[in-house]
């Protein structure tokens, strides 16, 4: 079983207590009404499909209940870092984001 | 070796879920008459009242059923200065006590946490065979599980099956 470090509980805990919650660092547009349909679609639905290091949200559902961010390698399934929600993505490999395998729509 | 670990449900007790911001905890502690715990999993006891920190802004307060006013009234009095949310959840959960030399092993049959790392006097929210529970280590060989009422038959069933297996030496 994966052990995930919760940045709020400051402990490495079993994966069963956690829940995956999508890609991290997607800011909601300040004025949704000013968005074009395409921009709004991108915000709502378009996500990267990373092979490599991926910044994503997790929630410690059956624990402290908090959302936090994690940097995880999608190939090896290894957690590189976990950090509190308002912190920036740790510097490190962004290779994954560049080799985004998203198909053009 | 004989197996003497006891699984029992406890009588009803007063339970409150308290949510408040960090800057208000000082006022809350003052109103309650004891310091709210500041690190997650820390349990503080003051007389009959206990406070367990579950998350960065979340506490579970317990007290005997007939002393609920001891928690409700002082906190209501400071509401205007220290905004918080205090919800009574007394009937939501049932407590199960597991005590005896094999308590840790018995719970580890369905709890994914490493229970050796849970020190005496600490409590955490975790899962017990996919049921969310609050697990408190009251003494080295004594644990308390706070389980939502509707899941109690499931949890008690699992514990009784596990007890039978231990008794048979499986």
C-alpha cells in the first residue's frame, strides 16, 4: 500500500485514508462572466495527461479532512513531495508537463 | 495462551464538533477553562471534558451526557467575539472500547494505520474496514473507537469474528 505524507498531520499514512482530487494549481477565473466559451471549457474540463511528475490535489478524507497538493510521478507512482494547498509547486522536474500527451481537440 | 481482550460498547456521552479559526482558539480555551490541544491527534482532558484535535481547525469535545451545558453555555457566551461552529453530535456516534493484551493486534485486523505509532493519550480519525472512525489510545492496551451509529453492527461483527479467530488460535 502507498504511504502518503500528509503536510497537515505531518505523518506518513496509508493511502486508504486519502482521496485523489484532480490536477493542482488550476485557479478559478476571477470573472467567469468575462470568459469566452472556450476559455471556460478549458478551465472546467481540459486537464493535462502527464507522463512523469504531476502536481495534483489529494484530500486526507479519513483524517484531518484537508486538501493538499502532491507531486507524484505517474509512471513510478512515487510521491516526490506533498505540500500545503497555498504553497507553490516545488522546483524540480517539470518534464512531465512538457511531454503532455493531451490530444489536440 | 488464553485470549482476553474485551470488546464492549460504552454508554451514550455528549459529543460536540467544534470548528474555529486559529486566532479564536485562545478565546475558546479561556471560555472552556482549559487549553485546546494545538497539534493534530493530541487529546486534552480536563475533569470530565475531553478535547481531541482532529484537523487544523477541528476538535471533537466529549463530556458526560448530563454535563453538556458545561460545553454549550460558555462557548455560546463568547460567540460574538470568537466566531465558531459548535455542533452537537452526541447521537451520531457510538463508542466501542477494546481492552486487553491483544487489543492492538485485534484492531490491526481492519485498521491500515501502524497502531504502534499511536501513543497513549492520542487519538486520530482513520478508517476501519472502510468505515470512518475516531480511534483513541486511552492506555497502552485500551482503545476506543467512535463509530457512526449505522456502522456499529458492521464494526462489532468484524470485531467479534476477529475475536473468535484469535480464540481459535488462527
